[in-house]
């Protein structure tokens, strides 16, 4: 039913084989489009290497930067993963969950 196809990677331009077994797998999963990237470029994207650091861990790919704040609800010191702008209250995890559990 399926036969091997040679495709060209849209990222690196290399040719790669879309095997009959891969085509069967894609069909089984309901995927309608052929892969547009070679296996190595797909692996790089999965690992976040080609996303320009946009993987929620900062540009270095390390741990997320945290900011020290004082909770607007209870006054406890805590850390948040965003830089507060100063025009809105910032809550610790407990106060945030209490505040949002009402809805």
C-alpha cells in the first residue's frame, strides 16, 4: 500500500526517506501531512535547539529566571517566574490559588 518516498527537509535542505512503515504509522495516527523536516531537524526542534530560546527556560536554555516579590495577599516573600510591572498585585502560590478558586 505504501512505498518509500524521498522528501527534502525545509530547514536544512537535506533529502531524507519517508519510509513505507513511517507512512503507515502516520496514517494510523490520522496525520494527513508528510513530514517537512528530516529526522535530525525534527529531533532538534523537539529538544528546543532551533526555537531561538523560546522554550520557557530563557535564552540560555537553563533554568527559568525567578523574581523576588512580596505577596500582595499575605505579605510573605516569594518568587515568581515573571518580572512584576508594579501596576498589578502579585501573589504567592497559596494566595493565588485561593483567589482563583472562587471562579
